[in-house]
């Protein structure tokens, strides 16, 4: 049994391949505890940015998360909260996780909660059921942001962040765009070289476990400092990888 550093776990997962196992376990949290021990949990609860040509939403209209079942299920847990960032919200529970999520609004970077949990406490990360389809760990986006790269994606200029305050919806050009993550599996061998990657499977579904998010950020920052284009997916049609200032 793996144990989360500082008892905090950050998870990205595709739950569809494990629907039967999740039902047998009694829910998503017991299912995740079949892999590792943790007391506090955080997951993505993203909404996505609005292309400028689409109408602005009405006041009070809350977008549905596009992060799948995981975000919805964790947000429904007792004591869970959802951060108020307009596009990259996170959901989670536990005192230290909730503290960070309550700080996360449109004035903070998209992946602020991941970076803050790594800095303040360190934490572990789990990628389950989407190792190939949606590879990599969100700490890469933290490293990109801290190096100033997420503001250099030209595609962000076409996107809007909508925020509802006092019954009014305000919009602004996206401050940053984390960008394409299709090539994030390039980091796997470097995590392994640092002794910071565990491979396994749950009911035949593969997973990757990073014991230390803090150490992952250190490895990523070193690689991206040498070449920001280390995260290059190679697709000619990828506007994120093609349209950038670095």
C-alpha cells in the first residue's frame, strides 16, 4: 500500500474503466484508498475558458465541470469545497486542501493549488486510468507558470475568463493558458531517474504514483529552464504548441 506524503493526495483519473470496482468499493474515495493511504484529497473541477465569439453567460449561470465524474464526485463529499477560479477550479476536502482552495480565485494562477500544496506540505499525485490518453502530471503546468511560459501561449488572447460578482458578469482576456499536455509523458523517465515514480494497476487499469510533487516540480523546472519546448506534442494542428512566443 502506497502512502501519500503529508497525507495529501492529488488525483487525475478516468473512472469509466473502473465503474464496477468503484460501485463495489462504495464510492470513489474508497476506490482510491485501494491504491494509497491519504486523509486529504484534491482533484480537478475545471470549466474551460470561453472563446471570445461565444456569448457571455447570464449572471448566476454556473458552468458545468468538464473534468468528468471525478470532480463531481469529490465535490459532493462531506466537507468538500470547490475553488472559485473562473476556468481551472479544483475540488477537495481536508483542512490544508480547503485552506488552499479558498485562496484560489481569478487573481491566482490556474494551477495555484497544486503548487501551493507542494510548497507548503508536499503531497503525492496519482494518475489513474488515463496514463496514455491524458498523460502527465499537473505539476508541469505549475513549473511552466513559474517560468513565465503560460502567458506566452498566443491562443489565450482568443479566450475569455467570465466571473460573476454582485449579480454582474465581467469578462477579461485569459491571463494565462496552461497549454497542451499531450507530451507530458516525456517527463516519466526523468521522474523515474529521480526515484519518484511508481507504476501499478488496479483491476488491470494502469496507474502512476508520484510520491513527491515538490521533487517533480524541481525536475520539471530544470528541464523546462533549458528548453521550454520540451513539451512539444509534434502535431502540426496543435494551436497551443504552434502559437507561442517561446
